[in-house]
C-alpha cells in the first residue's frame, strides 16, 4: 500500500457494508437489517461532537477503521481522554501502516479537542494489544463484557427486590472478612509461639 495514496476520513453512511465486514465480530444478530442498523449508528456518531468513526480508504476500498470517543478519564475527575477502540485492519493490508494512520488521526483529534491523554482498547486481539503497547500505551486495566442476562443469572436472584432496586448490602461479607483476618492473626500468633527466635 502506498501510504501517500491512503486517505483517512470520517465514516459515512455508505461505509456501512465495509464496516460490517471489518467489525463482523461485533455485529449482533437481530431482526433489524444490519446495514440499516450500521447506517443509523454511523449517523448517530456523526451527530455527536465527542465521538467519531474514522476509516482508511485505499483504492476506493475501506481497509481500516477506528472508533474514537472523548470521555472522562475516571469517575472522579474532569480530565478527559480520547478512547480509541475497535481498531481493525483488513487482513491483506496489515503491517502496511494502516494502524499508524488511524492512530495518527486519533492523536490529531485528541490535540484538536485539547485532550492530553489517549486510551486504547484492544478488543481481544493480541496483535492490536501489542501494536498499542509499541506506541507507548501501557495496560491500564482489563475490560470484560457479557449480556446483562448472563450476569444476572450468575449473580442469582438475591440482591434485587420486586421493584428492581438493589436491596441493602448484607453485612455477611464484612463479617466473613473479619473471620478471615482473625484466623490469620491466630495462625501468626501460634507460629511465633513455636518459633523461639
């Protein structure tokens, strides 16, 4: 791929089929036409000043994409970060600078938004994770996902009242922790009694 011939731009509704190919792992099976659903999502993103989907186009083909969102760096701060997620490049175009073009656009957008921090999310792809690490993005956590119904099943029905509100926290967790700590203190005391140092 000749880097100078590649074009980085915002995704438009006509890019929906190409994005469905790139992000096929993210497509949810519903009764809604996936192309129409993708077009609606692209339009929603285009209307939001704090979100973008950018693509790399080469020879009239979309060969890479990245989602960008400006979000708070944490729950207790006003400092913002640009979250770069869902970085994807078509298999035949990998290791040719497409990811670099997308991340350069992410950095430029962060600077345009006066944001001094960039966060990258590698959605399960080891190559993407390594690529982001080479660019200096350190691991800041692990993100996991599951359908709400799955998590609800694993949590069990306890903890929710009939209205769906969370019931009061049971003190058994703190009582259990107290028992564990007391047991550890007892074990240490016994161990020191046996060691006549």
